C-alpha cells in the first residue's frame, strides 16, 4: 500500500517502483521512525488532534510493532513497501485500523525522514565515539608497555632521528583524539529537531516544537522549515569526520605494513589478523591493515558522493536527497569496523626489539648530534653540518657507525672533536636531550601516558 495514489489512474511501472523505493536500505531507520512517531502522536494529542485514548492506543501499537520487529529488522527490507515510513504506517493501520491513518496528520515524510536520519546520525556518532576511545585505549596500552623501545624515526622514509615506539603510538593517539572532538562537535551541531517542519512550510497545527524537540532529546528545534527538510549538513559532516579519521587509520596501517615487511621486520602481527597465501606456504600477509588502507577509498568516495548530491539542489526537499543514505550507512559501518579491527591489531602486536634497536642505531641517525656537538665547541652550524656530512661519507666507506670511529679519525675532519663526543652519540642521550613538551624524551612520554590514562578513563 502506497501512502499516495488518489490522484493517479495508473499503477507504477515495476521498474520505476524498484528504482524509486528505498525500503531495501532505509529499513535501518525503523527504530528511529517508531521513536519519531511516538513523539508525534503525543504532540498531536497535546493539540487535541488525537484524544488521550487514541494517543495511548497508537503508542501501544507502536511499542508492540517495535518489539515484534526487534532483531528482525532485515525482514523489513523485503516487505515491499515504498520506504520505512510507509512500512511503519501500514503495520500500524493493520494493528489499530482507521486510527493508524490519523498519525500522519500535520506531518510529511520530508520532516519525518529528516528527523529519522538525524536520530540515526546521533546514535551512530555515540557508538563511533566509543569505538574511537576503545582504539585509543589499545594504543595507550602498547605505548605504556614499550616505553623504553628506541625506534628509528623517519622523514622521506629515510631514517632520520631516533624516537620511541611509544612516541609513535602516541602520535596516532593524538590524531584519534582530534577525530573524537571533531565527531563530538558534529554531533552537537546536528542535534536540533526538524519535526514539525512538515513538507516545507511548517505544520499547520499549533505544535509546541520546542517541547517536541526536548521530548526527543534534542537541544532545540530547527528554526526554518525550508532548511530543516533539506538540510543534510550532518550527513556531509559525519562523512567528513569519517574520511579524516580513515585517512589517519590508513596512515597507521601503512606504517605498520612497512614495519611488518620482511625488509624491516620490526613488528610481528598476530595470526588472528593476518592471512596466508594459497600458493606460497611461507606467507603471512597483513590483510587487516591492507583492508583498512583500502577501505579508506570508499569512505572518502561516500563523502564526495554526498557533497555532489547536495550541490546545486534547489530548496526544499528533492528526491535526490534519498541518495543520502546508502553511502552514509556504508561509510559509518566501514569506519566503525576499521576502528575495531585496528584495536584488534594492537591487542596482540609484538615488537622485534633487536631488529628495531639495530635499525635505530644504523642509518647515521646520530649525525645531527655530532653537528650540535661541534656547535657547542664554537663551530658555526652551517660549517658543522658540512663537516658532519664528510664524516658520514667517510664512515659509510669504512662501513662503521659514527660511534665506532676513533678520535684520530674524527680529528681528520675537525680538531675540536675529542673523547667527550662518544656519550653524546648514544641513542639514550639523543632521546634525553629532547625533553620539551611533545618531545621524545622518556620523561615526556611517561608524563603524557599518565595524562592520557586519566583523559581516557
Ligand atoms: N524515502 C524518502 C527519502 O528517503 C522519504 C521522503 C519522501 N518524500 C516525498 N516527498 N516523496 O528521502
């Protein structure tokens, strides 16, 4: 049964019906549609469109329907109705007869779908905020556990200066913290209630829209009916939050894939999150991480899709807006899954500390220290930089790290170098010197970890 048809003399073409119907994906708004309908029934009772008894009967039927279909939402998808709003109304009429036909008084599917989608976005955001926190806690555990492990730090994927594995983990923890704040802000901004905007001009019944908004847990009602039914900022914003966060996850995935490669061999991923090759028995592939990296594409694609759908769309509601849902659902599911999967990766990650320390020592990552040492002896930095460049070239030829050159060898390049150079070339001293807020010194990392433990609870 369609919600319209009075002014039509012909049935829809089945191909058009399939093209036009949205139930196969908007069935996911079932609970939101029931929740909004309950609030609307109560609002109608307050303005005497429904009697107290009628309202009570409708609420009972809505509750019954919700209970009946809980856990069976997938069945709704194939019920044949045009959309979730049509489905709920039909089922209601089946339960309470003619009374069910009164619920749509003063309401349009345009404000109804706008409401349902906002309710959905709000609870999806709440779930995602929890998932971000859960991943942050896993990262923090690993950062805490491996505090002392000195790790090669890179720029241009060339070994640059030593850092610690903790410091690396904490870098991603910061990104996730911004993802958390970004999503909380988006949730806060979307938290206004469009119900009562009707098709486009506002409902003709004297509904107290502020009270209605409160009853649905919103911080207030929307202030313009044209905007309220056509606003999809929250879809674009959640997709934007998802995209930025997926870009972070993708970078983390890529770093770990590199660290897990046969060439680096810094980390070992658990059997739980890797898979084998059907041909090559020795292989253990980082599929979880590759999929996280790969899925970033479809989330960013969904953002582009939603921006493009809304671009140049005339006010107010247009059917184009029905295209807002599939990309949103898919992207938020994907984001959530990737956050969970990354947490699983960190749950059992192992470090090959020997390999890591050897790599941190190699690559002349203490060359900057030697330059600073020369500066401390009065050599201008630009000159020191060039001297150290020559020392490194020599050391490469000798196949030795800097700390294994003798004082005599050093002095060939600059006479001020003496015995006291060796302690400053050690990795420990390099770290310890960077004892500024946000720096890599163990003392800083320890303080940061303690602060984050409190912050994440
Ligand atoms: N299925 C529609 C959507 O998702 C619901 C609103 C339909 N409105 C209408 N005026 N036909 O956007």
